[in-house]
C-alpha cells in the first residue's frame, strides 16, 4: 500500500467519506490496497469490511466515469457525424487502398455521384491519372504522420470522356481505429479553382502594375515606416539624378527643399492620424547635382486590417514646364498691366493716325493734305502742346506755326516705291528727356514712322492717279488713232496724230518726217494743221539732216532729245522754213531694226517737257508708224487677195496638218470642188493613186529640207477624171523660221501633155500607120543590140517592100493606097510579138525588129508568117486587092554590129529578093554585098565617065 494507507486507519462514519476515500485511492492508482493488507497480515475483519466498502465505492466511481465517458463518446460521434454531413466542403472516408466508405452531401454534388454509387468507389478514379502517385504518397504520409495534403490536384468525374471538373487541394487525416483493422482516412477536398483564377488575375494585375511602375512617365515609389524605401522606379531615379541604390540610402527629407519640408510634414502627420488617406502637394526636390526639380507629389496611404499605416505609395510628376508657364503668365499679366496704362496714349495716337489717313483720302490738293498733317500729328505725341513739325518735299519745306527750334528731334524718310522723296521732322521745343529711354518713347517713334508712311502712300496714290489720268488720255488717243487709221489716208492720218500730240503736250507745233534710206536726208512735208496755218512750212524729199542740229543729234545718238531751253544752246537754229523760234523742243525717233525711219517732234510747250510728255510722244510716234505700216500691209494684202482670187493658177493653203485653209476660184474651176467642200479637207481628196507612196515620201522630204518642191503629178477631179498637174509647194515660215502653212500652186497641163504627145507622135511615129518611124526604130534597135550583147542572144531585122505598090497607087488613087498601107501595118503587127517593133520608113517600105531570137530560123519563121498574111486579099472601098512583098533579112551580130549597117544589109537582101522574082525572103550574104559594092562602083564609074565624057564607041570586028 502507499504511504497514505500505512497510517492508522480511520473509521468512516458515512458513505460520503467512503466515497472520498475511494476517489483519492483511484487518483493514486491504489486499486488493491485491501488485498495487500491481507497479504501483510495486517488486516482485521472490521478493517476488511471497511476496505471492501471503499473498494466497492471505487468500483461505483469507475462505473460512473465509464458511463460518462461512453456518453461523451456517443456525443462526440454524433457531433462528428453532424459535422461530417454538414461540412461545406466535399468530405470522404477512404481506406488505405483508396476505396470510399463514406461521403457527405457536398461530395455527392461536387462529383455528381449519389451516395450508393459513391460507397466502395475507387477514389483515385476521381483524379487525373498523372495525379495518382501524388495521392498514394499522401496516403502513406498520413498513415505515418497522421495527416498529409496535396495541392492543386485536377479532379474529374467518373466518366472518362469528361474533362477536368475543378482544381482542388486534398487534405488527408488518419482516423482512429483498432490496431488489427485497416486504417481509415478522412479526406477533405477544397475547391481552389476560383482561388487559382483570382491568383492568376492577381498575378496578371501585379505584372501589369509592375510594367506600368517600371515604364511610367512619372516617378513612383513605395515606402513604409518600418522598412523605409520598398521600391522605386527608374523614372524617379532619372528625375532626381540618383541611382536606385543611392536613393534607397536617403530619406524624403534629405531630398526635399528646406522651404518645403514643413508643409510636407504637416500633411504626412494628418495622414498618420487618419485624418486623411492621402494628399497632393507641389514641392521642390534637390537633385544629385544640386539643381532644383519642381514637381507635384501625390501620396496615398495603404492601411492594414486594423487601420494602421502599412505602406505609402508616392507619385511624383515634374511640373517645371507648368511652373515656367505660370511665371510667363505673371510676366504677361505685368506687361498687360503696363499696356493698359499706355492704352489712353495709344488711343490718341490712333485717332491722330485715323484723321491723317482720312485726310489722305479726301484732300483735294497736296497742300491741303500737308496742312492736315501739321494740325493732327501733335495729338499723337506725349506732349502735344510742345511739338515741332517739318515736312521737306521736293526741295520745299513746310513747318508748324511754332517759331521755336526743336531741342530734341527725330526724322523719318518719306519713301515712294522705295525711293526717298522727302523727310518728316518731329521734335520738342523743350527738353523732356526720360531716364534710360531718351527724348522719345518707342510708341512715339512708331507713330512718327506711321505718319511718314502715310505721307509716302498719299504721294504714291496721288502720282498713281495722275499716271492713270495720263494713261486714260493715252488710251483714248490710241483708240482714236486706231479708229482714224482706217478712215484717213496716210498724210491726213499723220496730221491728225500730230494734232493729238500738240493737244496732249500743250505744244504749239508738231511734225513727223520720214528718214531716207541713206540716213542722211529727210522727206519733209508732214506738219500738223496748226503748224501749217501759223508757219511757212516747206516740203522737200531730200532735205539734209545736218541743217538742223537737233535732228542730227537724234539720228546720231538714236535716242530721244529734250531741250527745255533752246535759246541757251550754242548751235541754236530754226526749223526748216522758219521763222518759228525754238524755245522748247522734244523729238523721238522711230526705229525699225537698227535704222531710224521717222522723226516725231513737238515744239514750244509753255512749260518744260517732262517724262510723261516723252512717254506720250513715244507712244503716239510708234503707234502711228505701226498703224501706217498696218495700212500699207492691208492694202498689199487686199491686192494680194485680189491677185489670189483672179489668178488662173489654182492656189491652196493648208495648215501644218495639211488641212485646207483657203482656195481660190481657179482651184474650184480645175478640180470641181467648191470652197465649202474643200475647206477642212486635205489635198488627198485629189489623189489619183497613180503615184506611189515612195513618190510622196520623196516629195515631202524635199519640202522639209529645201522648203519647196515642184514637179508633175497626176490628180483626180471631183467627177473622177484623172489629169496631169504642174504643182509647186512652198513652206511658209514665220519670222523665227518656224513653218506655219503650206502653199500649193498648180495648173492643169492636160492640153500641154496632149500637145507633147502630138509632138512626140510626129517625131517618133509614122503619121499614116502610127507605126514607129526610122528615129524610134533606130533607138529600139540600139536597145535590143545592147541587151543582146549582155545576154548573148541574137537580134533579127526584116526589110519589107510591097511589090508593085506604085501600080495600085496610080490606078486606084492615093487614098486607096493609104488605106492599103494601114491594113498592111495591122497585119504586120499581128505577125510579131509585143516586144518586137514594126516600123514604116516611108512609101511602101517597112522594117520589122525581132528583139530576142535564138537562131536565124526564127527570122525565117516570122518572114513566112508575113508572106502568108499579106497573101490574103485586102478589101478596100469595094476593091479586092492582092499584094505581095519582098523581104530582106539579117541578124546581129552575124551581119553587123549597129543599126545603120544592119539596115543597109537588110535592104541589100531585100533587093536581092526582088531580083529573084519577088514575094520571097532573102538572107544577107557577103556575096550579095560584094555584088552590090561592085554594082555601086560600076554605076559611080559610069556616072563619072559620062560626066567626064570618057565613053567612046568602039566597033568590034
């Protein structure tokens, strides 16, 4: 027994005491103290009874505790079951193999399985295959450690075709069980799909923020009270000039301008005291290089769960540009204020300027305008009662009424078209010198500049109006000249021009004389009407220029001459005819090329001649000469037009594209086309197509190169008749050498061609038979011989003579004989080729040229055809005539090498044929030639002997 029970035993007077004693023994773990007392021999019966009571009490206490423990165990099981069923997460109970033995309602909903199917279901089948090993390791870990977990597991349904249902974390806990039984595990599935999406979004947001943070155009930083700087971006480092590491080792106060520390701290303390969550502040920072950064700073406090400041986000933006603008605005405000103070003076200046400008528009004379300037200008000055004004213009000076001389003055040039014509002087008669400014404000100087500009503009406008008036007079005079030029002759027109010159220049005399080609004499006689009335003016077509020096000067210098004081000239002379005295004289030459063609002058204007008079006189002189030339040209044009109209040769004018612009009557007469039909067409409407394109190309090439062409061409009339023309084409050119038109002149040479044909017929053909004559025959023979010599063939010649033709002529008459000759010619032509020639030499003699034969037999064949053709009876005027012929033949080159030899030998052969009985053909032989030569010599000898009386009679015995 324990020491507590070795003490003397006490007696227990009540059950309560026994119970307390039993509880104490149970607490000490002394469950067998009575038995131990018996074993020691110390127990007595009363003590034994007492101990038994205590033991019984112990048993009762233990039973109560067991009943309470069972009750608590049942209550815990009920609570666990209720918790397991109502758990808002999927919960399952699995064994070591992963077989599900229990699940809650949430597991049924999550995995889309009812409880009956879920029981004994294989839990790994709800995981992706690649997650099975992780689950097995988690079960083993839970078996050893009592709990384990795997995270971000892809869960799916029992259907293998289903995709992933959700992503979950799985927590396993080992459930208490008997040692011999298989361990069970409580499985809690926590759906992390939304959490993962939130984490992904949070991560994306973090990356987005960091991207903005790192690339932000403004400086950004985060700080905390405990950690100091947390993070800064590169832009803030650039703005302050520090590296990131340098900045991390500094405080905000070290970066802040001393004058801006106090307001910054005050705002920061209010934020710490939860009065505000953030604040904005314009402040100055000190850069690393000591320069000042003017910036706007925005600070925001991020608090933790209990509302304490966790960290601070600061955004800093440079406001240097805005501050500069604010400073510029302050300066502008100050300037505007100063301008407002001077506005009243400027209004006075503008009123004065306006008054002077209005005077410039309304003043009728220059003097009135200058008077208005003297009156109005002082009101634009700062001290109007003390202003001195002087205007110097064209050598004259106009001043204000004050007699005092100016103490201080400024002068401005009066410019007209950038030429200085005068000066404006403005000053004060008393000293008003301003410190650092001078006697005049800049506004006063600008005002005087404006007045000087107004004076210049007024003078320019006044001069312009004068010039415009003069121009209108000139235009009116020019219009009058143009109108009168068509109505007056040359002399009357010039006199009218001279009257205009006198009127417009206010002169008393005017003249216009033509300079002769020798440039040494004049043709006098053209004077104004007023001059003719007042003075004795002479006419001379060869007046020497040297007699009047002013004309000589003009001719020598080839320019205008103005003498406004002729009396002062040392060579002063009067004009031809006198007695007019020259006081003022202006003369202008009219040039044509490098020569003076006319002198145009005016004399004795009351005042001096000025450049305006010179311009007017030059205009009248040059335009009058132009109009005179125009009138002469028009007269020539009218004459040319009349010649063009009545010419017997056709004339056609085309433009560069060969479209007809004009024709004359002869064109219509020759071609048949009227003017309306021809205008706008091209000369190709006359084309006959007898000339090739090559002909036309060659023709236009010559026109292009030489500027003209002429030659014979065949064209077609409107009625289709083709006729020959003799055509000449000329390219008309401008003064610059450019071709402007083409002029064609042509005549109908049909009659000329017919006459030429008749002449040719008479020269080369027989008038009766129209056969070739001896001349044409000789030409054809020579051509045939030349061809034969080149091509190595023969040429045949037949000489024919009609037998007893004289008897027919004498008996039947020459008309029948002529008809017979024409019929014979026709039959001869039918016996030969087109390339052969039949010729009549005269009388009844004919020659046939065979131009290309291969042998002498060809000649005999043709001769036989001729003999047969002529043997047929000829019927002429009811007469039936039979005729034959004798033919002599020879061949080139066998019987001769030229026409004369061949003809002579063919003739010899023909006479041999006649001697042999006629109506046959004989070839020439050398024997014939010998006989002929012998006979000829014999005849000549006999003729000479008769002439010389050398014959005598001799009697033969």
